[in-house]
């Protein structure tokens, strides 16, 4: 199950998808905030979102799982 | 009765206004506008602007030696070197040296950007400034307010206002100043380089770093001591994890208190006589020059290093050697993500960014040693 | 105004050289201490599942 992990540490600012959505490679799925800067995170895969492991406002570290896509 | 009114009028500041004062009021109002409306570095610019305004109201004697309120702030805060080191204490308590420790090569990028300082020094001499003045102007390229003020107060206090305002203004303008240079000196291919994840750093490493750094720098370049000792102490507060009260105070209350006195004192050095001088325009020009050249030298250093590295670094992070923390790092990230959406350079850029802070202090110390 | 060009060059050269020397020194010592600390931590590490670190 391909997991999309956070490439940098930051806070989850916006979640742009929901469980069950279809996503394509390179779609913007989540926006993190790091050092007061919006950092969009793009999908590694095409498929369906099976799980979202964070909610808006969570602090995440480098490598934390954000979303699971099948 | 008439005499009382006459007396009131003649001792009022109003009668002693010069044209220069009025021009400085305009400068103060512009800076107030930039600070309040456009929110350019308001924490510094607002007190600076107000300092300019009050010192250009005659007969207040606010800056009168041994008597003026603000003179005391200046004398004990800046002249006696207390405020800039305290700002560094707060800065250290907020800085994360992790990305630097993870990739110590970025220290060389911090050094690379400082080359721009010395080029600016040279340029300042060509513009007719004397050695000490040129040093105070060159340090603007270090993009570090407290270091600029520290060096300026020691080498050329009459230029302090202009150099400080330049430094803070251009720091706010980094997102505009840097990208053109970054795109000029790097190829599209280079900008797309993805850098491997930073390795995790242990707590012990983060504790040893400030201690080692402080010792080495103070042993090799003693004039750096006031600034580097405070910077590293602040960082030690943060990383040790055992003095959270001190760390919090240093990064919040202390920083805020000191910033108030700093801004006001620096602004109050800018009397009409000192500021309204064509050479001030040169300073603003040279300040911009310093930022541009430092960005370039950082970028070029990164490209140079890539000739010897197996795992290439993205040369954009070289620009973050200009230690406007974290503006330059953010700028690098943005330009990098424009080239390659999946490139998250922010943390990688923080390495050179904080290395640049150290580099600027070292550069200032060496200038002080040579020119002080 | 008299410009002492030899002094200018001295400041310029010693400055650039000086900054690089200090930073290289710092870099080497940081790498060394990282290595040292890494070895120490490896030696005192209790056996537990850990992601392997690469220097």
C-alpha cells in the first residue's frame, strides 16, 4: 500500500482530498506549513485514497505517513 | 505677559527646525508606512522610524550626551555592545542547527556567501569610503541585523543608521532580490536536483555543536566572542532541554525588550546632519550590491563544490548562505519547487542559512581585527 | 582621499581566507564529533529495533 510521507517537518495546514477520492500522480493532496510557508505535497501515485492519517493542525515530522493510496 | 509668550515660542522646537529636519520627518513617515501598512520588518522598522522622528525634533536633547534618554539607551545598549549580543542570545534560542549538523559541508556555503561581503568592501573603497566605513557597509551583505549594528557601532557609528536600515530593508526584499540571480547562475537542470533526506540528528550532537563551535571560533577569532558566545549559549539553552524557562525568555521576552531599545537607539542616530548626505545613497546602493553579490558567491560556491561531490547538492541552496533567516531559505525552496514540484529544499536550505549566520559573525570579527 | 591599497588587499585577502579557514575547521570538527558521537551511541545502544542511520 503506497504511503505518501511528509518530505519535511511542519504542520498540516489543508487536506485537499477525502477517503475514497481518486487521485492522479502529481495531484496536490495536502498543504503543509513549514517556517510560515505553504508547502504543497503532491501524490506519488495514481489510485484511490484509502486512508488519511492526519488531520488539519497536526504537527508532522519528516517521514510521517500522511495519506495511503491504493 | 508678552515675554512669557515670546519665551515659549523661542524655546520651542518649532523655531529651531531646519529643512533637514523636515526631510527626516518624511523619511520617518515613509518608514512608518512601510512598517505599519506594508508590514516590512515592523518589529525593527517601527521603533527605528520613531527614533528618527523624535531625534529630528529640535531641542529635545533626547540624544544629548550624558543627558538624553535615548542617548543612554544608545550608550549602554549599543556603544557598550550589550544589545546586539543579547539579540544573538535570543536568536540562538530559536535557531535549529540540525540541518547544518546533518550536512556539515553546508558550512562552506555559509563561507561562500561571505565572499560577497569582501567584494562589497572593495566596491565601497572605490566609492570613496574609508577603510572602516567600507567595513561597516560590507557587512550589510551578511544579511544579519545585529552583526551589522555591532560592527557599525565599532567601525563607523555615523553610518549606523543608514547601514542598519539598508540591512533590514533588503532582508525584507530577499524574495525579490535573490530569484533573478538564482536563475541567472544556475541551469534548469541544476535547479531540478533533488537532495536526499537529511539524516536524523541525535540530541547529543545538537548539544555538542554549540559548545564546539563557540570554543573553536573564540579560540581562532577572539573578536567574535561577544556575538558567537551569546548565539551558542542561546542554542545550548534550546538544545539541552533542561532550561526551558531560560530558553523561552531568551527567545521571547528578552528578544522583544532588546529589540525595542535597539530600534529606537539606531533610529535616533539618524539626525538630518548625519543622514542627509549623498554618501547615504551610495550606502543604499552598496547594500543592494552586497546582497546580490553574496547571493551570487553562495550560488557559485555550491556549483564549485558540486564538481567534487558524488551526491550533488542543489546549487540553489548556496543562495541561502545569505543569512536572512529564514527568508532566504524560503526563497530557495520556492525557486526550487518552481523547477521541480517534488523538490522540498526548505530544510536543506536551512543548513547554509544558519551556517551563514556563523559565517557573518566570523567575517565581522575578521574585519574588526583588521580595521578596529 | 589617500587609499592605502595594500591595506585594502590585506583586508580583502585575509578576510576571505580567514572565513574559509574557520568554516573548514568547524566543518571538519563537526564531522569528527558527529562520527565520535555516532560510535559512542552505537556502543551504548541497547538492542532494540531502530531504523539504521547512515553517516
